[in-house]
C-alpha cells in the first residue's frame, strides 16, 4: 500500500459551491454523461454514495492502462469544499 497525494486548481466562472455539488456530490451521474469516453460508469457497490461508500468506476476507451477501479471516499467537507480518499 502506498500514499498518493493529488491537488488541483481549476479556474472557472462557475461558483465553487456549484462545481463541488456537480463534480463531488452529483459526479457519479454527471461525469459519465459529460466525458463518456473517459468514464463509462460509476456504480455504488457498498454504502449510500457518501463517505465510506465503495464505488466501482469503469473507465472508457481513452484509458488504456486502467479499466476498472474501486474507490472509497473517506470523507468530504461541505464547508471547505474538499474531498479526501
């Protein structure tokens, strides 16, 4: 097991609260519709979709090395708009 840290900054005219809601809270439905070539589907394997849930992410055709990932969100913070795995 290893530790991986990733941080990104996106500049947009869309308010932070709306972006966080779209990509973190509603991302399971939105992302496969927006970029189906990158993410085919997101399926909840265990839990209610919130922190602690296990999700099966199936990647699309543009991902040649990784085709399937099980993701576990440890927590997200609505106040600071951050997500931790």
